[in-house]
């Protein structure tokens, strides 16, 4: 029988094959070959692309070697989202490998944060963990840890050391048995296009009546559109026409769908996919279990809500 | 932990029980009576019913209560008739007891009460001291009384034989009336009852003390209650210096009673020889002027309630000082209080009559922390309400004849309730302006005369006002209930509402109401004038509201085991949510979370995702290069060379990924020698086992490799703290498993072993392990630890694994791994449970006799310590003896142990001529020294993939060994209870390894070891050391039909047996290993024993007839080890005895089972050889193949 521990391994060792191509806007001394890499889903783009940078810098003039940034089909990729989230959000249901365009010029100051060194990523990662623990245990667990323990978490992620990371991270995943879960579930819910980058709210894993809350319950509260469509037509083939493939159009599509939702009829086809780590868990999956097993190393459950493919 | 029951009586006299695992009060359906008092212990519950008779409820057990009656038939030889029943006039009776002094023919044996039945007729016992006798069972002697032998000699003039017959207690899971034997003119019915004393002595088994108080204030003690006589024999009056109103008796020797005046009596002199105690001592009430009305005692606590409902805790109570030292006032107002197991406290609140549980009671904080109300619904509020009506109606009928009527009534009204429910709406009754509130009966403490009087006045005066009929609370239909409350005249009477018409008319109800007020009201008055008891009064205060929780009158936790880690679902739950969550809990337990659809979906999708996203891209470069990870720490290391000592070292584990992605590592120990820095290293993939060695001074562990196993010299390391040690052990263990590619739960074929510390290890066998002729040496086996604590473990190849703890608790493997200090990754999460174990630590008190002072603790200078361990070499006093390791905590005080082999005198002493010698229980002239054993219990709490199999404690277990591809539906599992009963587990399959229930297999004597072979051959060893074979056991007839007595090897008492595919091996008490010769399918008992080896402690024969033992005194190159795992080499189907030993891990090992390993070795086939040649092949031929997979004849 498969064990829950295997889920942790599968999550950690999830890889996305990516093909990095240099943007044609960049001026090169000679033609740049695309660079192929297996990216860890749970890591951060800027943390794992040293090789990419080295590769392209060889063909570039030294003075152009400014900060590297990435873009997929026109969307700048936010390095501070885990790679898996970026992929699920922008590129799921597309052909692999993932074609990422590499830029050095014209840093999109409005869309992206600067990432000058790994310490910036570390600071971001640790602040996420602290925020998550604040939600889960009022921050007691992370504050009880020593500096070297924090380092172990970070080094585990940076060096892709599952055991090293989890030897420490399991402490962050503990909770008093009589409470049935964490205080609040640290989660972030992403849509391709919304006013806000993501939704984040206080959400408990157990209802006041003592019921275990599920992914469905979370969606019901935060994004009913996703759940209504799914409930009614989980096995119907999505028939909504999909006007384009760009993220812009997909975004419009979801807005439109959201409007329609409030008057949704039973025959409404499935319009959204609720993705975590590239899979669609059933709505009855307990949210506490998801938080324990499908959270990213930053201890957040990153949920991507994307328009269902219309094939 | 098995669930246990809290018992309670509500104000209507209805008995309920609440399981520690449950979430609702279960009505004791069997009781057609109303009860006043209950007092529960784990195996039974005593009570006083409203008919003032005493009732007993014995919980059904899968092992029946059976008692062996025996009598002897005596005969004398004379030249004319030969042996005949014509005896000399000076001889004993022809039918007598064992001494010959008592005449007891077969016909004189009567059943002690109607609750017993005979199991079968008389039969002759053919077993004589472990030896089978000739047919007829006669034993011979020269004359009476003399030494009997089983052989008839030329001078045998007399003979005798033993007849036995079993009787069985049949009244289980039902209330049986204990006949009252009062002959006095004035009835003096019982008024209070308390049961306890089970910790005082273990002999006779199940011995209980039952105390009762009569209305006249007399105290009675029930004699001879024990396992074989659950009802006891007679009541004996215990004189008291006053009128007692209430009494309480704890699990140990505490007995306290409340006097009418409000003072307390404490019984002194209660002990092993005198359960009744000898005298009373008075203790004053805690607050002057306010008497005590209720007292409750436990092992080391006394709680009391005074007249003003205040709760008091008595300080400093223990068995040496039963009176304690002083009172402490506690918070809360209670009417009664009860102390249960492990001194847990329950009470009934004064204001709300709710059951309260005292939270936070621990051995170190006996007074607990706070009262917590037990708020769970009753199993059927509906039936409760209807029955409450009938109990109201009968509230005043205390005596005799009403019982039948009441039961009828309650049944009737139950039925009514149903009809009424079906009927729906009730005709609304007109409102009455000044609507008197419905009443509930109020229970008063019987001693509380003043309150009683006022209550009675209230009751009488009530008749003048418009009578207030009690309404039927309708918890299911709130609106209806409101109507009911508004109509005082609505009374449900069995006689009136028994009709089919569910609609009630006012006329009927009014009639019913008159009936009620005139009948029982009068009775009640009469009763209370007759005696000072008023169990139920219809009191004026306390309206019974709709949403009010049940009102309780009495609670008894004497059978309810609550420990600090027990999860109780009793609190803070309203009716609906409690039910909901209990439903939830149930659905979770029925469909384990693993099988939930969502989980399956996630597993499937994840593997799909990995396939989709990675399968075709594995040639891509990894973004992160693998690197080395190092963990460092400081430790102490037991230096390998002399002088051996602990030296400080730096310890480091370097982990790296091997070429194929598998992880490996190297351990480094950096030490300084002669100011020179040096290091040792050890490859992780060479480590065979990590053994924690906790003792009270150091947190150490041992690391073995195959080489070090041969040397009997592990690398020993000590961490600074226990936590650090566990961190390292868990990490090293994961590293070792990673390097060998082992993860997840143990396989079904796994070989399990247990150390003398109770640690559990498991090894994954390879095909080569049992290869012939060159098996993998067992020193190379890799063992990993599994959480938990066991003494014995048994398995089979279908993955059924059971264990037995030191406290004889049975555990079944949940299929998980880890637990204990393995947390996080090295442990499964879902099937890890709390496991506890209890064992005794023994020390000896030694004394020497001298002519002046007799026995004193002044020994000779050459003598052993006056307080020592068993060998006498180590000083062990009561104060300096610590629990075996920090994991263990004391849970009892030092007590004298009377159950010592060889017997003791009344004070526990054993005598001998000198130290060390063989000890005996009675003092003779030649004895100059004596010793006695003291025992103290300690307890360990850990976690592991084990689930308890309640309720019967076991001492041995065996599981049917199966072939690797065997598809047995029902797995035969036999066990021996700790009392020696043989049991057969039903419903064991690979999916339900725990099985469903026990089937008791009757035997004439207690057993200690059992084993079942692959074709259902069941062998067992009795406690007297004789072997038995069970005939006709098969998959269809799992219990077989009869026992065949097999003579033991000459002069040896057998200890343990193991049966493989065909081989039968036994171990005797002197450490000899015996093989049974001549076992064939037609003659499965075999013909003779053949000696194989000595120094063997235990044997395990596997499904391939492989023979593994735990051996003592195995010499390694550096050291000698006891308790070593050894495997018999050269065991082949035609050579089941093998030829030599292969030595594996040790020492300190206690148990091994290879019965799961049915992995056949790969065979080298040499076609030139025929079967015949194989059969005649000499021993130890090296390259000859094994042709015949099946053993001959099977």
C-alpha cells in the first residue's frame, strides 16, 4: 500500500523539464543554443538557474550581463513563486518541455522583484515559513528552532536534500492530536488573472462543529466558481470555447466564467481546474492532509486555479 | 488500549455504562430493574436494586469461568479379587479427596448455585505429573498414604486414580440475583455496596473484597469471591463501633466507611491474609459540625463529601498509613464521589446532577486539576424518557414482588413510545394558569436523615397542591415537549396508554395521574417510615427541563481505566455533534483513511504526473547537483582496546548519493590518542544493526557490522542526552535503510526478533538466506528497529504478525513501521498507536539466623548484601533501585512478592541452609538463611505499529506457517492465556490480522507453550513440562478434537515447542534442544525425542523447516554473548536436523521468529542425480543439489 511518506517524496522530487531560450531581443556575439534543464517543482527559478545564466553569458557581451529574468508567452515569471506554481498557473496542459524565454535587458520593474543573490531567496523563503508557522502554531515552532535549524531547512531546499529538509520540517508539521489540525491552514490561491496576485485568508482545518474541512470547503468559501462547475460536471468534457492560448485570454475567460457562475445551471461544464503540484485532488480531500503533504517547502499550500482546457 | 466502562445510575434507577472509547451512555438493557447503587470492577459489576436485593453482572469473557472438581478412587489388592474396592477397615474411603481424609463420592458433588452448569460427565485423568499413565489412569503404591508411581510393581498393594469433572459459570452478561440469607425477623436490606481489593493478592486468582452496609448500619463482608467463585459464598458481619451509612473500598487495602454522625471509620489490618481487616480507627470529619456523607477511596487517595456538598481530599494516604494525615478542601459541590482505577475520580454534581470527571489526576498529582463535566448523550434519549415514566410510577415500590410488574411496565411503555412516535402529533392540552412544573425524583444520600425528612415533608405536602404529574420528556420533538410541560395532567401510565390508539385524551390522563399519586406516593411514604432510606423522592425543587442533560444518582469507575494518554471523547459535545463525530470516527475506522478515494486519486495522479513530466526527460540535466551532506556531533565512544573506557569523540556522518542514485554514507569517529588526532570509519552499507542500550547512567547505542557480530564486539557510542541519541539513531537508521534500498513497512516474509529490553527488530530475508548449501551467513543480516515494546513476537508469511508484551497484553501488527523514537520519515503516520507495557523489578531482602536474635539483617562478612539482586552480587536497596531505563517509570510501591518459585511462608520468606542455595517456603531446622523477594512495577509508554487485542492477556502465541503463494482464507492462530488456557483465534485473515474472537479449547491443565505446523499440527507444552499433540485440527475444524499426551524426554521438563512444515522441535528447562523423530502423516505424534544441542533458550522452526534458535554462551573472538540468534546449517528436507550452527546477532536477544520466511532458496539443478540418490545422500555434501522440494511423506 502506498504510504503518505511517498507523497512527500513525490512532491519533493517533482521535476519540470524546461527549455530555456534566449530572447531574440538580446544581443549576442553568436547564436545561443537553448538550454535544457530539469527544474525542481518546489524550488525557485533564480535558485536553480545558475547553469542557465552561465550558459547564456558565454554568448553575451560582458556589459550586458545584468540581472537575468524569465518570461513565458509574454508573462514575466515571478521568481518568488515556486517553480511548480508558475508552471501550473501558466503552462499546464501545454506540451513539454516548458519553453521559458530568458531575458537580461528591460527588467520589468512592475512585475518582478529583484533577485540579486541567493540570500534574497533565502530571506523570502524563511519569511514564508515563518508566516506559515504563525498561522499553524502562532509561530511557536519556528521560533523555538535555532539558527542552525533554520539553516538546515534552507540548505535542504537549496541542495535538494529531502532528508535534511524533512528532518527539520516535520516539526513544523506537527500539531496537537486533540485539535485535529493546525490553527489555520497556510495556503495561497492563485488565478492567472485577478486583481490580486493571490487569495489568502484565515481558514481552519476543522469546523467549529468538529467536522474535518476539505478542499471543497475551502473553495466554497474562497472561490465558489471552481467548485460549482466541478460538482455539476466533473465528468463532462469541458466545452467552453477557448479563444486563444495566451494567458491574457485565459484570464478573460475566467473572469467571464466567474460572472456566469452565479447563475450557473446544472449542465454547466467544468471550467476550472484546481491544481496543486500539477494534480487535481478530489474536493473531499481533507485540507489538513493537503497542508501536511502537498505544501511546498515554504509550508504554504499553493493552489492554482486555471481555466479548464477545452479540448 | 482496550476500552473499559464507567458505570452510572440515573435518578430513575436506570443503569448506564459509558465506554472510554465511546461517546454515549449505553443503557444496560438487561436490567429490568431499577437500581440504587452500582459498584464496578473490571470483570464484573455488583449492585443493589430497588428490591433491595444484591445483583451481580459478570462480563462475558471468551475464556469461560470453569472449575475443576476432583475426587480419587482408591483400591486395594487382595489375593482373591486382585485390585478391588474392598479396602481394609483402617483404609481411607473408597472415594476420597487427595489426602484420603474426606469422603467424597461422585454423587456428592453439587453445583454451588443455579448459575453453574456441568461441562461434561466425570472422567478419569490419565496424566500423572506430566507423564501419561496406562489406560485407566491408575497410580500404584505400597500402601496408603505413600508415594504413587505410574508403574505397577510386585509390591504395589494399593492403587488410586483421579476423576475430574468441570463445572462452568453460565450467568454472564446478565444480572443475577445473589440470594439473600437473612433469617432475622426484621428485614435489614442492604443500602450500600462497594467492591475492590483486587490488588491485595493474586492468590486465589481474581480475589475481590465486597463490602456492604445494611439499613441498620451494620457492615457485611462477602467471603470467598474469586475468579472461580464469582458470587462468593457467605456474608459475614463485621462489627462496627456505630451505625455506618456508606462504605468504600479501594483496589488495594484501603477501606473507609461513613458513620451516621458524619465521622469516618478506617479499616486497619487489611492484607493478604485478612481481606476483612482487623480493626476500625476513627477519623474526624474535615469540617467540625458538618459531617461527612460520602467517602471514596482508591489506592493512595481518599475523597470525601460533607453535608454541605463540599469536596475534600485526604492527604498522605497509603497502605502503611491508611488514615492519611490531613484534609484539603477542593473546589466543587458534589453529592457523591467515586474513585476508580489508577485513582481517577468521578463525582456527581450537586447543582446539576451531572457526572464529573476529575482532570489531571496523575500519580504525582493525585488531587487532579479540575472538574470536567461528562457531557455525552445517552444511547436512546427516547427510550429513556418513556422508561423514566415507568420508573417514576414505580418509584416507591421497593420490595420484592413489583419487579416483574416493573419490567412489564417499562417494556410496555417502550412500546408505547414507539407507537406514539409513529402516531405523530399529540392533541394539545388546555393550558392551566398556574402550571406546576414537572418533577424529577431526587436522590438523597441515605445517611442524610435531615434532608430526607424535609424531602418527605415536601412530598407529603405536595399532595395538597394540584398534583404535578411528571411529564414525559420528549427530547426528539421539542414543540411537543413544550406542550407536555404546559399540561401538568399528562402522565403516561402503562395501564392507560397501552392501547393501540396513539391519541391521548385528557380523561385518560387524569385517571392515570390519580393512579400515580395514590399508589406509589403512599408506598414511598410507607417505605420511608419503615426504614430510613428513601431512594427516590419526588422532590419539589429542580424542574426537569427539556434541554437538560440526564440527572445522575450514582457513578462507579472501579472498572474504568483512564490514563494520561487516554483520549476521551466525553466532554464538550452537544448531542448532535457528538453523534456526528462518533459517526465520523466510525466511518474512519471502518474504511481506513488509506483506502479513501481522495488519497488513491492523489497517489495515482502523482505517479501519472511524474510519468508525464519526467519520464521522457530523464536525460535532461538536473538543476541542482547532488552533494555531500554531513552531520556532526560530539559523543562518547567505548574504546576498542584496553583499558576500555568512554572517551570523548567527534562523530560525523557523511551522506552522499551513489552512482545509481542510491544513498550511502560513511561514519567517522575522530578521537585523540597520545595527543595525536586519529579517526575510525565505518561504511553505512556495512552496518547490520543499531541497538539502543539505555541504562540509567548513559544514553548509549551499539553499532554492529557482520565482522563485529562475529567478534561479539560492537562499536559502542554514548550521546549526551536521550533526545540526541534518538536523533542519531533515527538518522543512522534511515541512512542504513537508504543505503540498502529498504523503505516502508516490513515485508510479509520478514524475520522478527526481540531483545531482552523488549526492542523489536525486523530483517528482510533474501532468497539466499536459506540457500543450500551456501546460505548467506546470518551475521550479515541487516536488522532495523520497529517501534514498540514486546516480549514475544510471532508471524507468518501472509503478513499476520502478533506480539505479546511483558504485561501479557496481546498486540497485532498494523502493517506500519517506525514509531517509538523514529519520527517523521522513518515512520508511517497512520497506523502508529500508543503502546504501554508493565513489568516488575525484583530485589531480594536477605537475612541470616543467629542464636541470639533469630533472623536479622546482620549477615556474616562473607555474606551477600542484605538487599540485593537475585544473584546476591549487586546491592539493590529499595531506595537505590531505579527503573530499568529512563523510559520506565515506577507505577507502584515495593511489595512483597509471594509468587516466587519454590513457595514462601506467610511473610514471603524463603529458607535455605546457606547462600546461595535452593530455597523453600517453610522453615526447617537446617535453615540458617532466608530471603524474600520484593517487586515493584514500572511502566513504559511508547508508540509503534501495534494495536492492542483485548481483553485476554496471553503468554504464548503461534500462527499457521504458510507457503509463499499460499491462499489460506482463515489463518489458524493459537494462543495461551496467561492463566494457561488454550485459545484459538477466529476470523484471522491477511486482511484482518487481528481476527474477531477467541475460541476456548478445554484442557485439563494449564499450558505454557504452543505451536502449529504447516498442516495444522498443533503441539503444546503444559506447565508441568509435558508435551501434548492436538488431534484432528484442520482448516475446517480449527479447534481440533482431543489432546494426545506425549512423554517428555526422560527426566526433562519441556519448556517450549515449535513446529514447522514437518519438523517438531522442543526446548527443555535445562536448555536442551530436542527433535521429534518418526513424525509421519499417519502418525503425527512421532515416536521419540532426539537430542540436538544444549545451551538453547528458544527455538523457531519456519515454514521451510528451517531451524533458528536463541542460544546462550556463543563465543566470539572478542567476547562471549548470551542470547544470540543462531541458525541451523545443513537443514534439508531429508536432513531436517541439520549439522551445525551459524551465529548471528547477539547477545541480549530473547526471541526470534522465522515463521514468515517461506522464501525458498534458489536451487542448483543437476539433472544427473536422481531422487533416490538425494535421499541416501550423506550429511554435509557440499555441492549436491536439492531435488525434492517437498519433505518426504507430506
